[in-house]
């Protein structure tokens, strides 16, 4: 399974970005069998959970730091998961990673996810 993340860039504080993550692969099974999530890693810090979404796309959970500003969504027809980021702050600066989890249960732990994208850099200037 390959995950291709895109949409990162440089934005001023208060601005918005939309990240995308497209899944593909010769042995890739149905996208709808996977839970999806976004994590991020700031320089010098550990990778942290940002948001997760269930298989059907109707149940979300967010880290307190992004609640009310970020929205995770998915388009199962396009095998793609999105992260809409609004009201961005300098502390949101990080490399953002998308991830897939094949287990039924939800998780916010990075080690519980099976597949990872390559990461896309988001830089928020003050």
C-alpha cells in the first residue's frame, strides 16, 4: 500500500490549508476497510496524533489542540483522506503524516497504524 500526501506549504497565521492523502497499490484492498488518521511531527518533538476518522466517515475524533479548527474527511470513491486546516497557528508547523489502520478498533497511537504516507511539510509564519 502506498500513501501519497500533498497540500503542505507556507501559510501565514490565521490562514488555511487542505492536505490530501491518496491510497494506492497493487495489493491494496478496499479503502473502506481502513480507519484513517493524521499525525504530525514538529522539529525536535515526537510524532503526535491530530485527527482520526472511521471507515464510513461519520465518526471523528480530534486532538484538543486542533479541535474546532481542523476537519478530517474521506472520499472512499477516490481512496483519499483529507485534512482541512483553518485558523492556523505557528505551533501547527510540522510535517503531517496520513496513516491507515486495518483493525476495527479506533486508536490515537502511531504504533497502531499499519501504513504511512511520506509526510508533507506545513509551515505557519507569525
